[in-house]
């Protein structure tokens, strides 16, 4: 399953330490920064786009998704913090 996490620029070092620890424990399979995928103003190459779409299709097929209500509830929860 894929998650997208927005990390404050001031906390990147700490976040990467946590992610690396989780990867070493076998909890996280892999991780990438969106900066590695595409930057503002740069075109997205066809291969990357097709990989993203294929991964998304597989996650949907495997029921690794959230309903709109679940997303709205999660956002509301974040706003309360």
C-alpha cells in the first residue's frame, strides 16, 4: 500500500531516520520522495506516469484504497490537531 506524507522541511532529517529504522525492521518495503518523481515545471515522462497508473490500478484491485468519506474524516481529524 502506498501512503503520501507531507513532512515539514525542518523535520526531514528526523523523518528519514524514522523511515530508515522502519525499513531496517522490514515494516517499510521502500520509500521515495515526490521530488524524485517530478518537480514543478518539469514534464512527467511516460514510463513514470504508466508506473504510477499501474500501481494505482493494482492497489484498487487489491482493495487498498480509501472511500471519499474516509478521506474526509481523516482530513477533519488532522484539522482538529
